[in-house]
C-alpha cells in the first residue's frame, strides 16, 4: 500500500514493465520498512565526496597505501590486518584465515563464493566448505555440497522475524526440531569430489542455549552410528560429531525440541576458510539485528578476519534514486558488525549491473549507478574496502552483453549470473583482493629493509640491502 502512495513521487521507469524481469527478487522486511520511512519530498543531499577528490590514508603498522580518488576508491589500506594474516599464513604454512561472505540471491547455491574460496585455497591452503546451515532454500542448487534435510524443521530467518525466541546464528537463521519421537528431524551432508572440499572436514555442530537437558543427536555414517548428548548451557555450544573427516553423514535429533540449532562447520583448521551466508531477498539491513553477545561467541570459535557484504539487487527498485537512506542504514550495519566481530576487516561489494526494459530495448537500470555511488560513499566513510562490481563487469550496458554474449554469462532475467558468469565474478573479486595483497607484501618487504638499514650493519650487508631495495622499486 505504501508503495502505491509513493509511486507518484518516484521516477516513472521504476513502475514500467519491470515485473517480468524482477519477479524472482524477494525483499526483506527491514528494507520494506526503510522504504516506507523515506521522506519522498526531501531535498537531495549534496554529495561532498567529489569524484576526483583525493583520499589520503593514515599509516598503519608502518604501511601506507597510495592516495586514491573517490572515483577509483578500493580502500586496500583497510585490509592491512587481513593481509597481514594472509602473509603469515603464506610464510609459515601455519594458522588459518577465515572469511564470512554475506550476500543475497547473487551468491545463492554458493555461486561466486565457491570460486573465491577455491582461488584462496589454491593459493594459501585450507580444506573444507566452511559453515553450512541446518536447512537452506538453495540446498538443491548448491554445487559444493549435497545437502538434504527433513521437512519437520522450524526455520526462522532474520529477513522476516525481528525477535526470535532464541537469537539468530551467524548465518542469520535459527532452527528448531519438532517434538516427534517417531519421525525425528534430520539433516544429511555429502561431500562432492572437488578440490579442497572432497571431505566433510572435522564436522562440528553449533547450537544455542536451552533448559532442555535431554536432547541428543545420532550421527549415522556408512559404517557406524555415533550417539552424542547435547549440552545447551552456553549461548553458543559446539559438538565435534566425529574425530575424523567424513564423506557423508546423517544427523538425527531426538528429544531436542526448544534447543536452537545453527548448523555444521567443515574445515581442517588451517589455511583459508570461506563461509557463504546467502539469503534470497536480503538487502544487508537485517544484519543490524544480530545479537552482539551471540556473534562474539561465534567469533571466539570461528575467528573471522574479513567480512564481505555483497548486496544491492534487492534495493534497486524501491525508493527514489536518492539512496541516502540505504547509505545511512548500511553505515549502521557496519558499525554493528564491528561490535559483533571486533577487529575484523570489512569489504563491501557493490551491486552488479542490472538491465531494465525501456521501450523496446534492455538497458542498464537507472537505479544502478546511484546505488553504486551510495555503496561507495558508505564504504569510504566507514573505512571499509570496496569492490565496484558494476565497473568490473564493464559498466553501462554490461549485463546486456553478459546475457546476450556467446557463451552467455548471465540469466535471461538480466539480473543474476549463470554458473559460468559466477565463476568469472568470483575470479574478478579475487583478483582485486590479490592485487592489494601483492602491493601490501612489497611495501612490507621495503619497510623491513628500511628498519634493518637503520641498524648497525657491515658494509657487505649494506650493499646487499641496497640491491634488494632497487629491485623492489623496479617492479
């Protein structure tokens, strides 16, 4: 009803011939509320971030990336802690780095994320697909794990429930079993024969707090059935379901009603791990209702080094071209993430290109550029790194080229990538992250040389250092 009222104030294009190509885009409840609160007669705020304005970064840990214009902003400076962890991992082959990738339907079925994960694990090591929820709307489409579950799970999502009876888990969901002893709730996972994810590494169940002390889970493998009692005393609990890697298992939950379940984690404890937390229809705003204490408990167990926010599809056709409302609210989301995951680096990925029919021709939707600019503004203001996916795709008209090219890289809805396109996008994102990492390593190496040169050194050592310094500058 509210959208009908606002229609007279919005650009005519938004309400012309868009139903067909956006019918598969679902909207979360928080963005609908945000749209209804827009002051439609408000005057457009002046953009103080001029595109050619230089952003000069503050030196951190003796590293300072070159100044960037707003137009070309990537914000590698804000990934220094993340890059340092990667550097330590690459040098020592010990430890782990973990990434939480929050997204919408663009990452449904592990698309895009699986390709970023594969590139990271090829480079830095690591085995396992990461954290997987109990149920998933895209389970049948997931290309990195075979995921089945019974129909008698109660699923609560942060997209449409503000105050669940138990807090949401890190995926934005919480799951409950039914009190059914005849047909207990179950979930089953099977690893695919793919590099780095060919096993269910160290399967570990995560669940929440409850007064129910009778719950238990039976883990059924090909050869054995392992029985485990549940002990839901802490706000976040974990249970290692097998002391070894598995290829497949089925978990049955008995007498476990009222216990909140979150999902299973699969990783070998070293290298890089990337969790895909995708939710169809997500604008990113629901992250603002995460329970801080619960997220900190998850972080204590999983240890995140980078959080990726990949949103935009679900806010393109709601509100005016003034996306200040989204910028302000996502800025608060970033603040909340930093409370939930202290010290984490943040990377914001803009909306991709999307095409809409104007007359008889498909063109870049008029809302794409304004939304991308709003996403870049809040990335700059909140000191987060930024990937301009719209630009990486090729900018204006790129979605049409991706859909109509041979081979096609996107679907006929002119919104979502197909599997081939998702692979390309994953590689583009990885390439930008890696470019900043390579720059970081060179600056770190130079800084180490300068520190050594300040110390007393022999003449031979000094000559050797000068040669190394000249080599780095030559690159």
